[in-house]
């Protein structure tokens, strides 16, 4: 599988990918911010790590085609797609998380991907349908900022369980995440909850807490959108070091574990399973 540069072929994509019928992906959760710089990719990575550490089979689809960052967080030695008799397979992290990103197809990780929206959409469809993911309990989709082609493609083409919204304390971030929420609602994609990132900083010397970007508005934003507020995440310099060295899986994030658990419980599949167990369904 190679990234194409022929935009005239974009409209010729088939309905199902070559590997789509071979895969069994139980839940698909897209992480969306509407605005760049709020830590959406970090939240995607932390969610994948928390779910994997809980014993689930997990993959990450990096749908940020022009600004991919997931491989840098997880694959310190770099990686390429593997080939199997069934088709291309994604590399796995040390902890067993499967990763697919445009950076796995580039000769150098800092090469620019200068594509128009339709070509970006086609690549995302290929990552979903032409890659042999196998059986996964969760596929986390890291969306690019905004509400344009990539987000539209994911909501229309993938079998979505729901959206996780990410914001930060600034008023501008709250305004833009509301745009993302309204898009999800118009597309009739469930919003599983909202997380506020970079909410505060705990000084290691004094233990005093500082709200560097102003007071939290996450709970208020969630309430206004009628979605669940899942929690606040701190600014932690350790995360930057681990991400830069491809060792995010080593990060101990006790505050994120309950967030991942709440999110998992809110997926339609989990609620349907719980309802069936309560009512004795087969």
C-alpha cells in the first residue's frame, strides 16, 4: 500500500476495502477537538494505553494525514507496514497496540504531505478498509483539528461507536469544541463525553496547584452540550519527554484510568451488553 499522488483517481475508491471483511473491530472511538493545540493526539494515545493496560486489544488509526504524531509517541525506532498473505498489517508497539499512520509510508518522517481534502479522505478509507487489523476490542481514531473532510469521512465511512471531545480551559478552545460537537450531532454520531486537557499544573516543589490557562470551563461546556464530563487532565512535563522518545506507554496516568473506564462504559456496545445481561437476553 503506497500513498497515491494522482488526485484524478480519488473518486474511484470502492465501497469496501480489500481487508474490511477480514477485520473484526468491536468499538471505534474518534477523538476530536475542533481546534489544534489542545492535546487531542495525546489524549488518543493515553486512551489507547489505558485500554490496552486493562487487557483490551487496541489499535490507533492516525487520521491526521497532514500532521501525524502518533508514531512518534509509540514507535521509538520507527516502523513500516508489515505484509501478510492477507494484506498489509500495522506494526505493534512494545505493549501490543497496533498503529497505522501516513508516516509509516513516508521515506522520512518529516516529509510534508501536501494533499487536497478528497485525497486525505481516500487515505483514511484505505487505513480502515485495506489494512489487516484483525480482531480489536477498540480502534481509537485520532482526528485532525477542525470539522472538514477528514472528520466527515470518519463519521460517514467508519462504523462509529462515538466521539470523545477534547478541550482546554481557554474560552477560544471551548467555543471551537462546541463546533465539533454540533458537527457530531448533525452527523448523528454519539458523543461519549468531554475531557479538559492542560487543566492545571501541580508544582512538584510546593504541591500548590496552578491553573495556567485560567479557570476550568470543561464541566460547564459539557453541561451546555448535554454530554458527560469525564474529567480534567494536568500539565505534566514528563509526558513531553516520553512522547519525544516514543515511550508514552511507560507513562503512569492514574487520573486517566477512570476516564477511560467511564468512556468504555458509555459506548453503545457496552450499554447494549449491560442491558442484555440485566434482562437475561441471549
